[in-house]
C-alpha cells in the first residue's frame, strides 16, 4: 500500500505524480469500444481531418480516468473507502495519440466524518501533456481511512 491516510493529507499541498503515460491509438480505441462511444471525432481519421483539430482526439473521459489512475498510488491506494464525486470537469486542451500525460493533485479541503472514524478529502486534479499544456482538470472527493491505532 502506498496511499495516504486521512491524517497524511494537508490542505494546500500539491502532490506531483511521477508516473506518466503515453496515450496510444489502441488505448483510445479500446476505451471507446468498452464504453460504446462511437464518436467519429475519436475514431474516424477522415472525419477528424475535416475538423478544427485536424486529427482524432483522445476520448476526454479516458483522459480523466488516466489522470485519476496516475494519482492513485500517491493518494488513496489501499486507504480509500470510496470515491464520492468528480466535479467541475474541464478539458481546456485536446489530447492526441502519442501525447504523454502527467498529473498532479492539490488538496483543497478535508474534514472528518460525523462519526470521526474516516475523513473526506477533496483534491483538485490537473493533467498536462508533454508540452505542459493543461488537458484536463477536475475536483475529486474521496472518503479516506484514518490511520489505524498502532
């Protein structure tokens, strides 16, 4: 387990996630297939060539999911009870096949649950491409375990 317990999160801290992933055409195709999203902007190179982007775009939900996945080892791996919400999702810049994505999470809020046995942590997650362009951002709220008595 590499995740943090509730007590380990500090409001205002930014956690830079070292893992990165280069998004392949296959990643995008499989994600679209699994989610039954047949949007031609993601899958049809001829269609996408005639858009303002000039090429196929990686599915935005894949980008968001990837950002969550990149953040898990440094935040809630083994210490989460549940993800409670994802809010304020934005995709300010497109992601293309071959882009390498990295992420960082800034703790924006934390509070104990009413029973005092767990804690709610909210993080603002940002994903960037290899050119440091912001490609996705959102708020993730998780229910975290408190550190067990030792």
